[in-house]
């Protein structure tokens, strides 16, 4: 049988080694995750309708980019009252509060403590026997005798401070700071999307107004044609079939007019909702065919787009924040050192609690702790952080590619639709002449009523298509401005780390 001294000798010999092995095991962390290589972005935008100099149209403030005063007023109202933008501002406040929490984790906590308690020690306990013997000592006076039950009064300060040996707390603060910046970019994203959406709805309204004007003009033309064919029927030069054909065409135009009026109401209501107000009439500026379009648009370089697009900036900040989360999760495997000092007055009699310096008490405890067994929680947190980092990386790549795609599509669209608009203008002119000619030929019995109906229908469709093309040009220009990162204003509130 091994003697007690032998056991103590073995323990004293191997305990430091076992402790060191345990600490070494606890300090093992996972290898950092490796990101796949990103596809290189082209240095310039492929374009046929715009220049790609270093300057960009997105650098223009939205008040200068949009020349219509009515539209500028609507955008200004939306930026003041839109619920989504207000929600984005509150998300910034949430992120700011989270940063404050992470900042506080680096500092010691100090609590004012006032406590009182009582404890009855058993007669056969270490404290019970020790207190009894202490009270029999001749060196103990009356107020120093320990009562049983024994009260305990404390008034003072207690503190706890985890020293950030491995940067875990600093990484968490860094992640919180980056996410605060990301929420600010999120506000910019909501703002630029709101500016673009208000402009889209406004030009859509202008397009619908023009469609309504086209329908009313053609309706008058068709009403005159119907009256003429009715007169010709009474004179025996036309039949009931011709009357019904002209009547059907007029009814079709009237139904399109009613449908367009409803679309105008829906667009106005949707625009009012973005402005944070109830339905009311929207004031308009010049008709859409008289609204000026820039002769040439400067898109800038792709790198400029990355500096301006809020979604790309937000995704980049989220990616860096996720990287800080991974670093903090790795540091959590390492030992942590915590200091717990206290100072105050302590006594088991309330009457002597403030007898200084006899009742003064202070102390300091330093504790080094490290996870040894069942580190599944730390491993799971690390795997979650690593996966979120990969997601953030993918989101960043997606944002860059999406931005490049949108800019390229809109640039080419501006050039292509300008060509479409010019050809459709020529088509409308030709068809208007065809309508006039068909009327004259029909009155002279050189054309049938079907040719007149066809000419009138063709010019109506052509004028509606021309309006839609002009509207599409403005929508492409607005979307290009948004895709290049235009439409937001910098925050006036400083963000400090």
C-alpha cells in the first residue's frame, strides 16, 4: 500500500505538468478560415451610350441631378417622412447602443454594494468552534466578541475587470463598430432607393398623363370618324358593319382611357405612401415628352462605383465585422484573466461599521480561467462565426457583381432606347399622315372604312409606344444614377470608435 507521503510526492511532481498540459490543450484554437480568390472586376464598363471617365454622374447631389422642381419637392418630403427611412435611422441607434456595450466590456465594472446578512454556525463546525475559542481570548473586548448567529454588514465598492490578454474584447468592439458603420450605409441604401423610387413613380405619372392625352386626342378623332360614317350610311355610301367597326374602336379607346385613369390613381397613391402621407393629388411639371434628357452620361470607372454604392460598402463592412467575430471566437479558447477587487467597511456589528480604520476592508482576487472539458459551445460559436464570415464574403461578391451588371445594363439601355425613340418618332409622324390620307381617300371613295380604322388604331398604338419608350428612357437614367451610387447624402452625426 502506498504511503501518504509518497502520494503527496507524486502529486507535487506531476500536478504542474498536468496543469500545463491542460492549459496547452485549452489554448488550442482552430485554424483561420481561408477565403476563395475573387474574380477580378473589369477596369471599365462596356458601353455604347456613355463615357466612362473617372468622373461619374453619381457624384451629383440628387437636387442637381433632377431638374424638375416638383420632383425635388417630392423627394425632399419623402426623405423627411418615409417610414422605411425612419426605421433605418433607428437601426443605427440600435447598433450604436451595441457598440457602447462592447466598449464597456473593456472597462472595469464598479458596483456600490450595501449588504447585510446573518449566519448561524453549527457547534461542531470549524467556524463555530473557532469563534467560541476566539471569544474566550483575553485579548478580545466586548464589542469584538463574535455573536452567534453572526451578522455581516458591508458597505463599499466591488469591481470586476477582465484583462483583454488576447484581444477578444477588442475584436468584439471592432465588430460592433463596423456594424454601426454598416447600418449607416444601410441608411444610405434606403435613401438612394427611396430617391430612385420616388423619381420612377413621378415619371411614370408623367407617362400616364401623356397616355391619357393621347387617348383623348384619338378619341376625338374617332368620334368624328364615327359621325362621318353614320352620315355616309344615311346617304347609302356605307353600311351598318362600318358603323359598328368605328363604334367598337371608339369603345376600345374609351376603355383604355378609364384604365389609364385608374393607373394614375394607383400611382399617385403609391407615391403618397412613400411620402408618408395619405392620398392626394401630385403636382406635376413639364409633360414627359418635354422633360430634358442629358445628351451624354458619365458613368465613371467601376472603382468609383464601389466607393459610392451603399450596398457594396455595407457588404464590405459586414464582411470585415464577420472577420472580427471569427478572431474573437478563436480568442475565446485562450485563458482569460479577471481581477475582482473590493474596498469598503465590513463588520458583524452595525454599531462599529463606521469605526475607521478598524472596519476598513479591501482585497484583490486575480483569477485565470481556461476551458478544459466540454468546449462544444466555443467550437459551435467558432463554426457559426466562420460560416457567417463566408456568407458575408459571398454577399460582398454578389453586391459587386450586381452593381456592375446594373450599370452595364442601364448604360446600354440608354443608347438602345434613344435609337428606339428616334425611330418611333418617325413612325408616329408617318402614321399621322396615313390617318389624314385615309380620311381623305375614304371621303372620296378611294379607301375602305377598314383602312381608316386600321390607320387610326396604328397611330394610337404608335403614340402610346412612343410615350412608353420616353418613360423607359427616364427610368433607365434614374436606375443608372442609383446603380452608380447616387442619391444619398452623408450623415452629419459623427461615428467614433
